[in-house]
């Protein structure tokens, strides 16, 4: 089980509208699409499609939305044996998009708030495992799983998305923290440090990667600093780009690539994801990423 993702899974209801609703105003659109989403599920799909044996631990409800939310994971062949079915409803997001690509998103977290670290057994957290987490499940559960994974020797990656408080000791126990520039600035303000990879590395004592959109990504590690450029593409939808980056990064590290090379592959996959609509549906297969890199 090289890549194990603990995180969120969401059914996205996407509405293409002529204008975003103002308070108290109803806007009619021609239809909607029901699509799989959630940062945890998206990243697991990205890792699996990039060739990693991938497992997912999270929670859904016993409802019809669970089938929508899990479609991407099932299609990518992700191991769902650690998935919990709980009394709370499956998480659902209402995504309104206008013709200019601007969006308004409301999320009902539902079953994601019932995801528990105990769903992952100790035996799954050995040195061969890369554990990948995000912040759409309870932070206390993330922290508990980080501590157990560190004790068992797993390699632990946290994508601080969306930015939220998590136990400081758990942050310092990570092998790699991944944040975008907004999340990095949020964390830096709480740590009273510079809002870049170097500043966060000095404050936390761990490897840090910061994604910078069209400016690429930067990292600061115990071995030094480096930057990876972005790949220019004609973007259609950037929704899944960050999740493609994180999932493919984990898969690349699992196959033994050094961090800089893994970040370059992740950047290529993220660029490809931007050329397609949707989140889980936009994740590229390994062969597509390799052709793009070539």
C-alpha cells in the first residue's frame, strides 16, 4: 500500500449560470452536473491514475450521493476497504459558475466530519507507505494519524488545504508540508515567519513546498532550496489543479523520484488538469503526463 490518503470525499453539484446569485436572488440555469469531488478523493484519484497503488480512508453516508462521490475513486481502482459508512449524509457541494469562470461554492461537510484516524490500522503505516492528508476532515483526527504514522515510520505529507488550525507538534512531525501561496501566508502569520518555503522551513524544521500557480512551485528542504517552473497551457478549469499536483507528487515520491523531479511531474499533471473541466474527472493518466513531459 504505497500511497494511503486520509481525507474528504464530496458529491459536487455544478451549476453553470448566466450570473452568480446575489443575496435573495434566484438565478435559473439550463441544468447541472453531479460529479465526484473532495480534496482527499481527488488526490487519491490523481495518485492512482499516475500509477501508484492507492488506498483511501474517509467517510460517506448511506445515501444516493455516496455513489456520486465515490465514482472517481472506484473508476481509478482505489482501495476503499478503509471507507466508513456513517449516519451523517455524504458531503455535498453546490458549485455555481458564471460564464467568466468565477464561482461561488457552498459545502455541507456531512460525513467528512465523521472520518476517524482509527479507520487506518497501524499495520498500514509502515516505512513503505506514503500517507497523504488534507484539511477537509477534523484536524484532530489528522493530527492523531500523523503521530501514529510518524511512530510507525511512514512518510507523511500534509496539504494544508483549506488552511485551518492543526496541532503544532503534528506539523513539525511531517516529512513534507504542501501549501499554496494563500495557505502559506495564513500559516506564516500564525508562526510569525516569512510567507515562503524558506520561512516556513525555518519555523517548522521540516521540508516545505509552496505552489505558486502560474509562477510554478518552490521548496526548501534540509538539502537546500529549489524552484520548479509551471507549464504554460490554455486553462479551461483550474478546480482540480492543486489536487492533481499533490496526488501525483505522492505517486512520484512513491516510485522513488527525488523531490525536485517529483515536483516537476506534479506540475505537469496539474497543468494537464487545468485543460479539462471538473476535479476528479480532470486528473491525467500516467502516460498522458509522460507524453506532456516529453
